C-alpha cells in the first residue's frame, strides 16, 4: 500500500495516514508513505504549483520498485 497525503488536508487525514502507515509497517506489510506539507485534500492531477503536484510520479516510482522486487 502507498499512502499519499498532505499535512494541510482540511479533513485532518494526515495523522490517520501516519497511523495507517505505522500499523502496516508493524505487521511487516509492504507500505510506503509520502506526506506533503501542502496540497489540501484530493489534489488529483491538477497542477497547483504545490509540492503535491508530483504525487503521481511518486506513485509510479513506488510501483516500479514494488513490481521489480
């Protein structure tokens, strides 16, 4: 599982995302986490000139590593 979230998510999902990541890690499951400082909620594919704009590339990078492992 790959968790991608923004600290400034207005739904307050950052803490829960970290907890989810930690619980999977504790169970020795394959998991990754990318937490952006800005991006809000549901940043999708729209360019916003924020650090989260490259989230899809982080997914591709993670996926590539997981497939080749």
